[in-house]
C-alpha cells in the first residue's frame, strides 16, 4: 500500500501572535513533532503545505528527509490541502494532518489508517465530554443535541486518495473547515477512529505550556487522560 502524508502548515497564527509552528516543546518545534510522528509509518512521501514566510525555515529543518517536499499553501485550508493533493504521487491513501497538532500518537495514527483502509474514509476524534447547545444568531438556545452522538474532530484524517482528490475537484473554491466535511457534503460515508484528548491543537501560548506538561507527564510514566 502506498501512503502519502500531507501536513498543513499554511495558517497565519493570528490568534497566537507569532509563528506557533516554530515554538518549541521540549527542544523541538511544533512542526517537527508533527512531522516526525509519521516517519515510523514509512510513508512514500511527506508533503508540507506551508505559508511562504515559513517555507525556507521548514526546508532547513527537514533537509535530511529525502521523501519530504514543500508546496505553497493557499488562502484557505481547503486550497492548501488541494495544492498538496495535486503534488502527491498517486498514492492509495492520503493522510492529512494539522501541523499544529504535535502530540498525535502512533497508536491513533494506526487506528485511523486501519479504519480508512477498511471503510475508505476515517477521521480521528474523541467523544464530547461537555453538553453542547445549538444557538441562533440572537444567542437563544434552540437545541441540545444528544451528547452520546457528538464527537470532537481532530486530525489525522485519512482517505482513499482518489476519493478525496475527486471531492476537492468537485468543491473547488469552497471553504470547508475539514476534508471529511467535503465528503459528507457529497454523501460519502466517513467513519470515526477514536483518538486521545491529549491530541491538542496549538492555538494560544497556553497550549504550548499544556503540551509540555503532557509530554513531560508521558515521559515520566504519568498517564493523563
């Protein structure tokens, strides 16, 4: 099986205040943690979809990985992913991961990959722990969905390459928040592979501190669920 990995690194880091992907967690940058997590899978290629301002720094950090290359990010996440998909070497499956999720674990990547091979499309997610309210534009609560049916979506998301490429072609110019949403819109079934609450997304400086705490806890043998 031929697997390509796409790591999306085209965000502007507006909420963070500076380039969060270059912030360090235990001596390694966020993006290094995210990319290195996939090397044990021996992917055919790793493609980083990066903003122009980060391109040179990212090249320097991964110059030793022969099957890694960088493509230009787009104005939206969807555009950035499509640029990377067009650069892929016709794999069987493609794994799409946010560079801002540096704590993804091997077992959860493998779980998602196994589900994708079985079903064609799989996403890493965790069960919602809070009660969720649907609210209208005035702030009025209009619905309380059953929490047992709700999942918080993470990455990686793994798909049959032909399927997700076709979805991006058909929905060109739209702006879906994740790739699975595109398939759902087109009526293609997507399945959940359960992940871990520690697979946080780095959004603010406090998330870096939390990530370091989680990494140090893992290294010391303390389990934080």
